[in-house]
């Protein structure tokens, strides 16, 4: 993205539509900032993440049917404080 900034520009030097929308007096100074916008093509807006072969790789994994329990098991420590192994 590129940006052009023009400071201390007299309102009389603005395009008439801009000055009218700003309701600026001709002798008033303004700062104009013009930035380019990212263009979006039709192809970019229609693509979806399912085009990626890795998307949904766990969908048929039986242990993830209860997501909360699965995450809890993953986050559980391997060992208890006394050094014994956590069977989880």
C-alpha cells in the first residue's frame, strides 16, 4: 500500500467536489491523504480455505468428537508432582 500526504494545501486548490464536501473556506488550509487500497479480484473473494488439502484433516478422527475432552487430555501434564506417570 502506498500513501501520498499533502499538508497545508489551500482549500481553493482542492477539486470543487472535495471542498464542497469538506465545507471548507477557500483560504482555509487542509491536509490531504490519499492511500491505495488493496484490490480484490473475483477469484480472491470466491476462494475458500477448503482448497487446502490439510483443511479438515482431523474431521474423521474419533478421539476429537468431544473437542473439550481431547484438548484437556493434550494439555494434561505427563507426570504428577510426585514423579509418577499420568496415565492420561
